[in-house]
C-alpha cells in the first residue's frame, strides 16, 4: 500500500483510538493491560529498556479522561499485565516444590498478582486526582510523583515486594546514572518523567512540544554525565574471587542420597580454585545444619584454607541448640571465621506472617513453610579474609536500604541465593538485574553465588564481569577491587527521591485549584 494512503489511514485510526481510550473505559483497560505486559520486556532477560518509557506513556494515555473508580481500574489493569507476566513464576515454587495441587498454586499466584496490582490502581487514582491543574501538571508532576511513591510503598509495606520496580529495567541504559544518586527509585522517577515528556511530545503542539523535546534531551545528557562520575575509590590491592555453582536441582537438593554428591561437587570445585583469595558457595549450599557438618567437613576445610590465607563464604542453615531457633545463615571460614544470620525473611517461604489467622489456611493447603527466625544483627556485615563485606542472603538484596546499611565499611558485597525454587523462568534473570543495581547504587563490587544460576561477579558500576549461566555447573573467577567511600545514595538512602516525589505531588495539588477558578 503506498505511503500516501497509509499515512492518512494511520492518522485517522490513531485519532479514533485516542478518542475511544479517552471516553470508553474498556479500551483504556485493554491498553493499560497490554502496556503492563509489554513493560516486562524492558526487564532482564529481554532488556528492551525503551519499552519501560513507552509502557508508562501508554499507561498515562489510557488513564486520560477517567476519574475515580475508572482510573483505579485502568491502573489495576496495568498492574495485572506487569505482575501477571512478570512474576507468574511464583507458581513454580508452589506447584512443583510446595506440595500443592496445580489449581491451588495457580489460584494463590493469581490472588497475589491481583493484590500487587492494587498499588498501580492506587497510583492511577492519585494521578487523576492531581492532574486538574495546568496541562503539564499531570504528566510532569503527578505521574512521576505518584508512580515512585507507590513503588516505594510496595517495597516495604507488609514486609514488601519490591520486584519489578521500573528503575531496574534501566541498569544498562544511560538513565542508570541516577542510581548512585538516589537509588533504583530515582531511576524509576526519571523513567516516569521521561514517559510524561514523551506523552507531551505526542500530544502537545508549538512551544510546549519543543519544551518536552528539550526536557527529554536534558534528561539524557544529565544521565550520561552522571554515568561518568566515579563515586567511590579503590582501597588496597585487588583480590582474586571465585563464585561456585554446583547446579543441584531443587527437586533433589534435600534428598539424602544427593548429599554426598553435592558436598563432593563443591569440594572439587574449591580445590581447583585455591589460588583465589575468596570463594563463594550459594545459599544453603550444604543440605544440612552447621552443627552436623562442622566437625567432619568444615573444620578440616577451614584449617586448609587458613594455611593458604583463603576465605570461603557459604550459605548454610543453623540451629540454636539452646533456644531451638533456626536461621538461614552465611558462614565465613578460612583466614577468619564469622557468621551472618539472614534478617529479612521471605513471607510464606521462610516464616508465616499473621500465623494466628493464616495458620489454618496453610494447614488446609498443606504448605511446607519453613520456620526460620530473623537474625538480630544491626548491620549486614561479615568478616572475610581481612575485609568487612556487605552480606545478603537471597531475597535480601531486593531491599536497597538493607544492603546499603553495610556501607561505608564494606569493601565489597556478597549475595548468596537459591533461585532454583523458580525453575527455568524469568526469576533468576530478574534477580541478577536487581543485584546489579545494588552494586551500582553503592559503588561496590558484588559476588553472587546461586545454586542453579545465575552466578556472577559484578563490578562497582553494575557491569557483569562474567557469569555461570543458569542450569550449568561451573565456576567463574575474576579480579575484584575492594573500594571505600560512599555514594550519595549510600549516605541518604531513599530519603532524597521520596522527598522529591512528595514535592512533585504537593506541587500538582497546589496547582489544581488554580485551574478550577478559571
């Protein structure tokens, strides 16, 4: 079809589409749901970063013309698309490893997704309440302010679920330059602001459109400039580090017959890499309690490592013989011995919240929920071979402030994880993306060892030096540089970006009455 025919048809269809989305709720809900689903492609392993901005632009367009319940439903639809496609892998742990019927695993996953999508409904409701001022107040004030406020709220309310904060999708884009300044939520704010500016380019005319274009260019230039800043400094000699991945499938990990082969696999890989200064095994690398493996295995191994001044960090469950408490721990042996107990436990995985009310439901579904106790360390620090290291166990690295609490003392970061619970899904790749953001936010190298992948060594700019791919057995070794100093995010945490989000919201609210008076 000739271009002179396509262009007018496309223009008319676009106009009709925008008109329908403005005044009819169903098309807007469909647009929002598709935008949310499409946003998943901005995250790892796809990493089409620009889709995050386009998705938020489409979300805001779908929201236009709707108020109250309609606006909430549009936002909820976006959340259903994002969470429905982005974290549906939760069902794998319930279905394959949770002793649940498939229908029950899917039902609980859908219920969780619907609950998490409520945050996006609240964001949409708040945006439409605030966009009654000048035409630019909605896309440039209400959208970024409300978006970040609700993302942040989702990250800590009821223990928090910070997965798929939109800022993570930009770890490889220039916008990641904002991460050391204000953390992942600062990147989310910039993404939402860029989406508002892009919406302005598409909908405004004259000077307003040029203003939006200049704004987009300014964001890109500032981000590129921030990317060139080195926030922390080298501290001492470089170290040789190795992350080990035995690739023991979750379904046989705790099988008594698999215990000896698992131990032998880690010992063999360790003995092949004794030239390293630090070696890292994954979360619960040894399928047994510390008191059962210390004397026959870890004490002799620690003595040998001590002789060659090598440190080994491994994840291992610990039980307190006096109190009867169980802990998910990280143990450092070799040149020095130290231990860290996981502080932020996974609800319904490592402990049961609201046990009094939810206990009967859990008993009915026969969920095999662990009963770990929370570690009481004030800060997540672990001594490893002459250095203080920032420690996190699995899910803990999804919480920016908790990781940053190890700074500035921590010379580098270590995360041990087990993403085998989620099989061959998006989860391991998304989790690696989260770990990369923690390294960038704090200007520290990060060693990440997982049971089935993805294990990696990450530099202080969030770049991957190398990895052991998912579902493969192997070791990756690289030179890492201990560092000192602190980024602005390390010092200020989320305070800066949340204050800015509240300021944007307050500004939009203050401008709203001015429009009603005319």
